[in-house]
C-alpha cells in the first residue's frame, strides 16, 4: 500500500509540474509584448524554466510507472487510468526528444497543455491497482499496449506541430472554410477539457444517480443480485427499461436505444452528451471573453516561426510514430489476439478503429511522398488523424461495447 501511495504522489507531482510548465510556456510567448527591451531574452528565460519543469515532471512520472509496476506486479497499462497516464508519459517523452533536436520553445506551449489534458483525462477513471483479468495475463500486455501508446504519443506531437502550422498560416482577418474548421478542431479539444472538468466537479459534489437494471447478475458468492449502474454526471439518458434507485440532480430526458448492450453503455452515452455540451459552452464563454476566434488569439504567439519548420516537425513525428503504432496496435495486437482468443482478427470496435488510424496515416504518408501534399494539406491531415485517435481513445472506449471494454 505504501508503494502505491508513493506512485500516486509522484503522478500528482508530475501533473502539477506539467500544469506549471504549460503556464510558464504561455507566459514566455505572451509576455514578449510587455517584456521591455529584450523580449527574446524574456522568452528564453521563461522557456528554459518551463522545459526543466517538464523534465522533472517526466522523471516523476517515470517514478510513478516503476513504483506502480512493482506494486501491481504488471505493467501499469491494464485499465483506462493506467493507459492514459502512460500515453501522457509517451507524449512528454516525444516532446522532450523533439525539443532537443529543434530547440523550438513554442512547441512546448502546445504539447504540454495536451499532456495536461491527457493526464487529467486519466484522473477521471478509477485509479485502484487491481489484479489482471485472465484476458490480460500475458507478457503481450507490456509489448502491445506500451508500443501502441508510444506510437500514439509521437503522433500527438505531429498533431501539435500541424495545428501550429495551421494557426500560423490561416488568415484570421477574414472568415474562410479554413478558419471555421480550425475553430471546430479547437472545440473538439475543449470538449475533452470540459468533460474532465465536469467529471471532477460532480465527483466531489457526490450527486450520483443510481439506476437498477432489469437483468440480474451473479455476484462472487454465486447469488443472483440486482444489477445497478451509477452515473457521476447528471443523467440525460437512462439505461433501457431501468428504474431509478437513487435520484440525482436531474431526471433523465430519455432512455438509451435497446441495441446499446452492456450495463455501462447508457452511462457512456450520457458522458458523450455532457462532453459535447461542456465543450460548446466552454468555447462560447472563451469567445465572449476574448471577442475573437481562438485561432486569432493564438496566432500572434507564432509570429516569426518558420511554417516550413513546423511542417517538417509534424512530418518527422508522424513518420516515426506511424511504424511504432503499426507495430504495437496492429501486429503485436494480432499476435496476442491469436494467443488469447484463437484468431488474429475479429472486427472488434477497438480493432476496427486501430485499423482506421493505420489506414489514415498510410494515406497521409502516401499523399505526402507521392503527390506532394506538404504544408496546409499535410497539416490538416495530421490534425484529422489526431481527431481519429481521440475517437478511438474516447468514443470507442466510452460508448461502444466490445472485447476491449475492460479497459
């Protein structure tokens, strides 16, 4: 228990340092306008502090992985909390490597906040160390999941550089398709931020809604007991044919469709509704406060950055992350599936979406290398690819039931 507590402390320390690093990176960029005679010196000083905060946070998170691995007896990638925390670790690792190569301070102002969001998303899920279920009791857990997470972490840096390219190059003084789509991407990111904030808030308010399902399940003693499902967020959609056992702050508006199987499917759908709602509201509040499109607010911070360098960083990150992801999420996954379930491929939702990610980035590399899709087209594809990864991590895990639902 003491080792688990130490691992939790180390992860909390990493989260705090990532938040402080993100804030310091933003100050290093936005403060150039009021920094006095030497804005570049101001930027370098604050960026250096932010970078070392990120390094110390990364080391603390590495300590969390080691201590939790020892305490649990297996790699800390067996559930959504552990996987998202490890994915965050991979994102920061990829950023630190990219920074050492290019020495570009501004990329930290975009990647570190992404790391904060991913780690905040991990905190939404239960963080208890539990024994592995039979399907996960294999050395392939370490090989498959860690490699897939590393690939996704590197691809995330490619997304950050691609997004920076679009913010840097898309004109913000007029409304175009580019400005609209760029704002939409930022709204998608805010949806994840809003969901994290709402889940943490309602968890502390302890205003859960409890539903009783029509089916009974067998408990550990072999007795049939009533099946229940608990909502942390207020209930918009209730499980099909269920009854309210403990009312929450609001009554459900409708029931989930009958085809959504699994006791948690309606709760996951409810989570998606709140994610969309919170993201749209958060975006509206920011627009009212800033009185500009978010892209227009961020564009001045990228003034003076060479767009071709951002395009190169995005391409190199994706060209490295793509084979790593392919190895972990497809090849190693199929080998493990053959050992665990007796087949290499079964069209499980998570398998399908991993294939979609692979095919999309295959198309990205093909179009870039053979058709000359560089610059804006390449940047948009890097952004769309990350949105597909988010769908795989969030929508598929929270809404669609499958063999990977234990995650």
